[in-house]
C-alpha cells in the first residue's frame, strides 16, 4: 500500500470514527471487513431506520382506522336522528295544540254552530262584537288529501275569503256531532298531527252557546 493510499485510509477512518482492521468483524455491521477488501458496508442499524411499514402492518392499521371511523359515523347518525325526532315531535305538538286551541276558542264563543254530517267541517257564527266587517259566518274544514285544516270566511253579497291554511301535516281530524250534556250541546274534537316518525293526537270537547247540526 502506498503512502498516498494509507493517508486516504487514515482520513476516512477519522471521519467515520472506526479503526481499520482487515480481518475484524464489527458489531452492528451486516457483514465483516474481509481481508484485503477495503470496502465499508452500511451497518444494519442504519438500514433499519429507513425501513417502512410492512403490508401486514399497513392492513392492520387501515382496519383499525376503518373500525373507529365506522363507530364514529354510527354515533353521529344516532345523535342526528335523535335531534331530528325531537324537532319533529315538538313541531307536531305545537301545531296540534295551537290549532285545537284556536278552534275550541271559536266554538266556545260562537252564537251558532253547525257540524257537517261527514265530521270534517264545522260552521259557526261569531258573536256580534267579534264579527269582522261584512262577515256572516266562517267554516273550519279538514282536507285529507292535502293533510291540512283550513279556514274560510263568508261575507254578505255571497263573497268569500281565500282559503287559509291553519295547520299542515294533519293526518286525521274529526268534529263530532253535538251530544246533549245536562241540556247543553258538547262537540267532541280530535286531530292527529304527523311529521316523519313523530305523531301527536289531541282530543277535546267544547260547549258553545248554541249548537245546531
């Protein structure tokens, strides 16, 4: 070995921090330094740092991630469904309660009430002090095709108001025939409001001042 090669070898040994031995085997290297072969092999520890996930490890990681995402989606869906059901139930309750309260109030204060034979319409005459200008009477009706309860006001000279919608999503409504109760007529009323999976049924009865069928 020439002095130039020896100097280059010593410089290399100083940079990597290893002592050169033509026959020694270094711990942590993938193979020995063979005699007469001045070739440095990369230590196995250095190679292991650059090693990525194996196929099996990647599949297991993806399976765990998919399971967690599925459980999270199921919990979110259940929570959203509960909120939607609560909102539907609240809307049904409010609609049924306000509609029934409005009809009962009008029937209780009416001077005259007439219930249709089908039980889907009720016509009433309001007290004089509550009549609008030119009003004769008004009619509450249930439209099963449109699932709604409507109000229409009839005026003098055969004039009629537009049909006003009081409530929607009404799946059932019935105005019962007046029943005598202690000499006074009592009109039963029942209605059901449905919205999605929520359904609310309310029943009531009202005794007007004077009822006719």
